[in-house]
């Protein structure tokens, strides 16, 4: 029979507890040993689970905190996912921030990271201590296996209002050098106005041109008669040229495709030339895409500029190397 205090502890901690907690609540070593042989298991050193199945994400976080048994903070991907960033796919290692003096070592699915810069505003909920949004996203971007993953984390978090770009910039400057290039590039793309990874690639591609002037990302457009026009992914204001990144990911049905066609058509009705590109083409043949945009830009310079006003969103300007 499991003592009532043990049952209450396990209910509170989602079926998890340390050996010390179980003993403190009245479970004998013999009873614990029998349970571990027949029903329970160790999921981390000193951490017991009452189930044999796969741990849920919340259980993994609780188990990591129980293993740390002290002043630890969940950060990186697990923390970013906890804050709602979908690009931070859960299920990977649980990263813990601990003070330099802790003698804790990484084990199992737990990665221990010592820091002399503790998070000043962690979230504490139901036995969990999770890094602040900016710290979590910044650490995840630094830990990303590829630049596009870092961009996806930062851009999503910024676009959905989970973090402020100013806070990410602070984390970039105040944090460690390791992985800072990934985070820096991602923050710069978000600051430039990119709303997606393909848009970030478009911005960097156009920046490399010696022909193109500055490109605005996602500006607001208003026609001469006051009509609000669809917002283009990229915009060359001197010639009123729109660049649209058409992705299958965002065309998951006939309605969304129809909306895209109608939007491009409305721009055309007001004399705006539209250059459609795809993420795959940008990735696989960037030179071809850039030459096409440059040709369309040169053609647009030869016609009268349509009466369309544009206002860049925030600092949504990407300057080319030509400095024009």
C-alpha cells in the first residue's frame, strides 16, 4: 500500500518524485525497490517515474527540475516551446541553467549549462522554473543546428509578439559568444522586417546585388485613390516593384491560393509590377532568381512610376551593396 502522502506527492508532480522525497513521505527502501522492479522506473539519477511509458513533455521538464534539486532554470528549446514558439519542436534535450558553483553534470536527456549571468525574470509555474521569453529564444537560436532554424525561432517569436526584438538584441549583446553568429543573423533578419525564413533569404539575396537599391520588407501600400493594397513581401519603392514569395506551406487549400492570385491581381490593377518567386527557387538557384529580379527592376525603371505610396514597417529596409 502506498502511503497517502506519497500518493499526494505523485499527483502533484505528475507521477514523478525523487528517492529522497519518497522516503520523506513514508515509503520504505524495500517498498521502493519492489516498485522499481515491478512497476516504476528511474528516468534520471534519483528521479522515479510511476509509469513505464514515454514521458510527456511536461513530465520531462519536471523530471529535469527534480534531478537538479535546486536553483536550476529550464532554457533553450524546451523553454521556447513552453512559451509557445512552434519552431522549437519539443522532445529534444532539456537544457538547464545552473550557477557555476553547482557540481551537476549532464545526463540522459538533461544538458547542464553553467552561467555567471542568471536569468533575472524566470517564470515559476507548478514546480517549474522556466527562462524568460527572450532568454529562452536567444538560447535556442544559439543552440540551433542550422541558420534557418535560428531564423525560424527568432522571426516567429518576434512576429507573434512572444518577444520584443529589443530584448533579443539585449540577450545577443549580453550573452555568450558561442552560437552568437546564428542569433545575430536571425535578429538582423527580424529587425529588417522579415516575417518568414524565405523572406529573410530574399532580403539577403537582394542585399548582395550591385544593381538593386534598398528593398523594403512587408511595407504598407496605399493607392492614389486611397485603396489599401496587399502588402508585398519585398518592395522597391523608387519603381513600385513588388516581390512576392509564394510558398506551398502557406497555400494549403484552394482558398488561400485564390487569395494570393487576387492579391497579385489587385496590385497589377494599380500598375504595380509583381515578381513571383518561390522559397525552393531562392534556395536552389539564387543567382537565377536575383538576375530575374534585377531584369524586372530595370524594366520597371523605364515605365512611369504608378501612384502608389509605401510606408516601411518598423525598420524594414534591406540595403544592397551598391549603396544606392
